[in-house]
């Protein structure tokens, strides 16, 4: 998280970090921080045997989840060790390189790295979010929330978070393993490659996406698809790249989003017709029905709001009984939009529903 002081970056980072089970490590870094604060003190017993090793128990090399506040203010002796730890999940302890159980590192900073020597560390953080100050229109809501939530009466969401963790190391390893079988269509790989070239050749100043960031980005997209039980990466998943590919200018996130929407692949049945939605454009809806065709039995419809409020709270789902995709305003109500061409025979529940052919029609 990057943004001006006082925008709750540290709070966001702690909330994100604490959803996972396992040893949690947190440090505020300054230019005077020493390696012992992060990696543990030197072992005096090992020094007697002429071995320079650290006692890492309870420190960063022993952590599953870590939060590093003001990470770019650390000195070079700390940053160099962080590079190996973040990239390879390994720590050089004396003459031995040990594997670390580190699952996730969340960092916060009031400013972007000014020294080019910090670019290597900055590139290690795959997902980036700029945290601005609250807008003028949102100040009243912020103040009301501050008055309603006190230390003696935390919000329901905070209480739920404190009651139990949402993820464990086993969960994360399992989803990584299952993600290996998720298909990444070639048409979407071409879009990712074209986006990288666009950022390099058509943006001023040019945005260079490293090979490491590019590879890890597509791996993350595959994990994101797997996390919702999808068999393949869909167009909607590519929108995560707006939080990955920008460098030092947060406004480039919007540039990336617009590129992905304008350059999404055309597919049969991928036209949403004249349906317009708030919070999700045509590319998102294309991705949604590709996603939900593989999740026919979950009864987890995708929600959206039509501009003008005509179908506020509408849901997108596949009707196995009628063999078509429908958009309804309420469950069990007459659909407002249906896929134009119906399949010639009912779709067996053992097979994923088909892609809508010929777009949508209003009922």
C-alpha cells in the first residue's frame, strides 16, 4: 500500500495480514533499523564455535505472514537480505541457506522509492494499491463511522475477523496445487503480451514490466480463477492486472483497465447487446458468464445493477430447466434478458452450460 500519511495504510495491511493463520511478524522500519530487528540476534553459542548464525525463531524468517511498515526507509543491509527472502523464500543464515515458511508479505509506505537501487525490492511486491485520502463527499461517512465504532464496541466485521482466521497454510498450498490444472487460454495470453507492449511503447514515461512480474502475474491470475472453482482463466480475471502492472504513477491503473476492456477478445455469444451496468462493463459480464457456466450447481449468481435502476439487484444465472442464460431482477421472477438462441436439446447437469450464442434479448 502506498499513499500519503493518515490514510489507514497500516490498518489495511494489518487486516489483510491477519486473515491468515500462522506466525505473524510486524516491524516499523527506519534508516536506523538494524538486521537484528528483522532477522533475529546473532547466536552467542554459535559464535563460540566460529559460526555466524542468527536465532531466527520469532522473527521474519520464521513468519508465515509479515507486515513491514515504511519498508523503503530501511538501509541496504536489510534490503539486500529481503530480496532473497521475498523472491526465493529463503534466508542465508551463516553458511547455510534455509527455506522460510513465508506465505505473504504486506508492506506500506508514504512514498514511492526514490532511489533506483530500490527498484528490485519494489518489483518483488506483485500487487500494488494506492491509498488516497478520503474524498470530500466521503468525509461525513468517515466521521460517522469513527463515532459509531469505539475500542469498547468494535464493528461486527472487526469482531468476525478477530474470532478466527480465514486462511491457513494448508489452504494456500492446496489452491496453488489445484491452480496448476486451470487453463489459461491462448487468446488471453496474447492480450497480456499486448498490454505489456502498450505500456512500454505508448505510455509516457514508459512502464517497463519485468519478466519476473509478467510471469508471476499470469500465475496469480490462474490462482484467482481457481479460487472461485473456475476451470479456466476468464476475461474478467485480467482486470486484476490494473493492480499489478503500474509502476510509480497510480493513474496508469485506469489506463490498464481501459486497455483490457477495449482489447478483450471477441468470442461467439460474447456480445451483451445494449445492456449497460454500473460497476461492471461488457468485459466483466463476458467473464462472468464464462465463469458461471462451469459452476452450474453452486447457485451463486452474479449480481449487477442496470443504469437507471430498472433492474436494481439483478442476477445473472444459467437456467438448466430452460437451457438458457437469464438475467432476473428477483429469484423465481420472469427474466428481463435471456440468451437469444437456445440449445437444441436440454443441457445435462454433468456438462457445463453453453456459451450464449447471438448475444441477449429483452423479454
